[in-house]
């Protein structure tokens, strides 16, 4: 089954304790992204990756790191989480369609609480 | 002014009603996406379109590039259609995806 998986789905942690949210896709998509969703602010892009070893900042990259060592995996790293990073996080992968546009496939989301 | 605006923010309908959700954008786009976010939080892509009209079952999406406007229609609405519907626009690359704030739809039995 074609899918994007994220782990963990739920995480409660404390300020400053490094954490990683994993994201994996089995569709051989080149493009992967991380988004956060906050009430009243909607979805905002954190980082994206056009291919292996190619990553770039989205709209809200501060406090986050990513890596893309393999095509299927795109982990999100919070080196020193803070309470303002409490949010619902989505990983997505996409491919370029024949029309030249990008259809998005989303993971199930990771609800992170930083106390 | 947000680049992508949706209306209404909230919509309550009775089962069977015809529903329209609107999306207006102010930037040049390569495609417009309609997404559905289930009550449990998962997001599913419903449509991606750059012109004209697309139909999947009871869902119809239209776009008018000249007017920078898209609509999502649901015919014969059902309680299982209750969800948040999100409009997003892409501007030529996987990076540039800008989202609207979403429309919360509740369909009552």
C-alpha cells in the first residue's frame, strides 16, 4: 500500500530534550516536505527536500533541522525543543505529474507537546 | 491580506444539501489543491487542478484562472463529509505550497 508513515504519532517531551520525528514514504517520490499546523495559523511549511541531499527552508524553519540521506526518509529534528514548537506536524511526499504539478501525499500527523 | 482566502470559515448543512466552498487567491499559480482533513487529523488530497473542472463521485472542483477563484462542490451531502476542507496553491515547485485557513464543514443527519 502506497503510504507516508510518521513516528511517533504522539509525543510529550520537555524543553531542551532533543527529539526526532521520522517520516518514510514507499512511493519513490523525489519531493518531501514537513508542515506544522496550529490553530488560527493553518498549515505552514517548515522544510522541504527536492531529492537526496537537497533540502531547503520553508516558511518557518527556525528551531528545526532535517536531513535526506535516503530517498524514502526525511526525518525532522528538534535539537532543543521549546513550548512554542507544540503543534501538529505533517510530513508529505509528492511527485511531479505529467502536467508538471505536484500531488501531495500526507502522513498521518504527529502531535507534539513540549512542556 | 492572505494570499489564499477561503469562505465560509464554518458551514453547517443538512444531509442531502448541495454545498459550495470557495477559495480565492492573489498570486500566480501553477495548480490549486483541495485537501480534506478528517476529524482525526489525517489529510487527504482531493483534487489538484490548473484549469477547468474535475469530478470524483459527489465532489466537483472548478477553477477560474482569470478570476483567481476556485470552488469545491459537494452534491447530496452526507454526515461522513464532515471535515475541514483546505485550499492550497502551488507556484511551480514542491516548495511553494501556500494554504488557506480551511473551512469546517458539518453535515447533520
